[in-house]
C-alpha cells in the first residue's frame, strides 16, 4: 500500500506537469482570438509565435514520462525519456529568452509554462542523479 507521502508526491507531480499544458492552451486561445481574419498578418509578432511553438514543444516532449506509467509501455527504453527531457528543457530555456520580446500579454502564460517545465526537468534530473 502506498503511504501518504507517495500520494502527495504523485499529486504534486501531476499538478506540476499538467499546469503548463493548460497555460499553453490558454495562450494559444488568446492568440487565436486576437486575430480578426485568420490568415491576415499571420506572423505580426514573431517572438510570440516562436515562443508559443517552443512552449508547445516543451510540453509535448514530456509525454514519454506519462507513457511509462501505462503498464504496457513501462518497459519503454530510458533513452526516449532522456531525449524527451532534453528536448523539453532546451525548448523551454530557449522560449524563456524569446518570449519577453513578444508584443502581446499572452506571452506571460507561455513564459510561466516554460518556467514550470524547465523547473520540472531540472527537478527530475536532480532526482535521477541521486
């Protein structure tokens, strides 16, 4: 049986890894709503668009962490998880340098998302080093 400490860590991990997804979705929604015609001036704010794409990559690259929780895929090679963490960390750090130059306020949602992802990757790397 799992102890209370294990459940607390599990809930914190789920909340910490799900929050960036919600922030990126909200940022994409704000970006889409700010556009009158869809294809007119598609890239009027390249820093925001590039940061949004990198924030999305940062969230999606952590999917191998979730796949190993499924019993069928728990024997997935650790190399896939390591590459996912590297891709997530690098894209989050690059987005953290690009997003402050965006013009719209939605950039802070993606900025917070990338900060959470970079923190999660750093924490997981520290935990695996022990």
